[in-house]
């Protein structure tokens, strides 16, 4: 089993200056569209950008709730800049356990690697507790190493929960471009991104044997 494609309903938002007129030069409209082929959501235009953002967020969230079995542990696997955090953002905030966010809470800086061991400890407590109580959990971190994934699978198995790998097959060039646009404190060294990219490709055929009950791929 090498994984089946997953198409989360991620939207893009835009402004349309075509509605500007001579009498109303500052007036423009706003809209959004879903990136999933065939999804016709987001056909309206809005005069207030906040209304467009609200409806786009609602669409993403509504569709995200149907993607996985309730109580599942969803483990993102992919290099920095591959889209894992954007994917996680469509789920309810309390579902998401982000290693970057935990580093930020501990040190005031999401890129502070010195507190990663403590952040991982917090992550483990959160994941184990949510599995115990049957709460769907989306893990936003790289998870490209087999020993890291093995510990996560064990936590889900302990409480008889399904565990899903979502593998991000974004091209190395796109990962590098996104990584470059990050703030300096969150930018990952290029050699590290390349290593994570290679490890992701190597991991894909191994995930079923590691105990994942479902394997999905994004991009590629």
C-alpha cells in the first residue's frame, strides 16, 4: 500500500478590482475559490473581505470534518515548506497539535530549537490524552523519521484508535521557495529540507508495515 491521494478543500482568496468605478474608485469586491477540481463552492463576490474569509473558512472546516474516522490520529509526514501547516489549518484548532506552536509557547519563538525536547514532551502528553478520550488529532510536524512515527503509532494503538499517515509529496523546489519566504527564525537550513524530502520519499512504501491503518498522499 503506497497511499491514495487526498484532496483537502483548501481555498484561495482574492480581490477583484473590476468592480471599481469612476465614482467609487476605492470599491472592489472579494471572493474565494476551492482548489479541489470539480468543487463549485465560492462562486459569490463580496463587498466586505471579512465575509469572504468567513465563508471560505467555513467551507474548509466543513469539508475537513469528513476526511477521517472520528478519534483518529492523523500524522503529517513531509519536509519543511511542503504544506503541512496549511493543511492542519483547515481543522478545528483544538484538533491540531503543532510542534512549532508548542516551541512558541515555551520560548516565545516557534523556531527556537533549544526547547524542542520539552516541546516533544508536551506533544506526547497531548497526543496520548486525546487518544485516550477518542479525540481526533492532527499532528503538524515533519515526522520523517521511523522512530518518531513508531512512537506515535504506539500511542494510537494503545487506545485502539485508527492512525492515518498523510504524506506530503510537494516538490523540493516548492518546499525551498516556501521555506525561503518564512521569517528568519522559522527558516529551515536547505540541507535539512533536502534530507527531510528524501526521507519522506523513502518512508512512503514503509508506512503500512509500521502500523498505519490508512495512508493518504497530498501533492506529487
